[in-house]
């Protein structure tokens, strides 16, 4: 049997707000609420299940999304139209810039719960060790 990631829970101050925010940026649909979760399904079968928890319990996580050039352009346009601050680096030292790592394009932004979101057009490749 092969092992695949099926779903993960994303903590949020407001599960609907965070799910709708990310779905809008990525051009995805918000799924039907199921129990305490508001899901977003990704094209590779993975589901992000947003769950509301107390804000003081949220620990920042990082989520990176591989998108096509066309999807990047559309997401970037939605980010700019919404006035969302974005960065070329994960530490927020290069605001208003995108990066060109690994021959593609990428940027970072925060979701309403403070999670670090990243969109990239080329998967990261690292030399074998």
C-alpha cells in the first residue's frame, strides 16, 4: 500500500473565515461543513479541514501550495486586489516582492489565523545528500 496524506486539520480563530479566505486566494471551493470542520479539497485529493479553536491556542504553521503559472497569476492578482501584504521570503524581510527560487515564482502571505501560506510554481529541489 502506498502512503498518501489524506487530510490535515488547520486551526483557525474562525473556521469559515479562514477556509473562505484561502479558497478565494487559490480559486477553490469551500466544501460542506462537517462537524467542527470547514473543508477545502485540493486537486491531489488532500483536504484541509479548518477547525475553530481559541486564538491563544493557535500555533503558526506553514502551508505551501504548488500551482501552475496561470493559477499563480490569478492568486497573485487576488492577493493584490485584497491589499494582502506578501513577501518574497518566509521571514517577511522582502515585502511586496516575489521570489524566483528553483526556476519558478513564489510568495508568502499570512491567513487570518496567522499561518504562513506560500504559493510556488516550481517544486523545491534539493541536491541529494
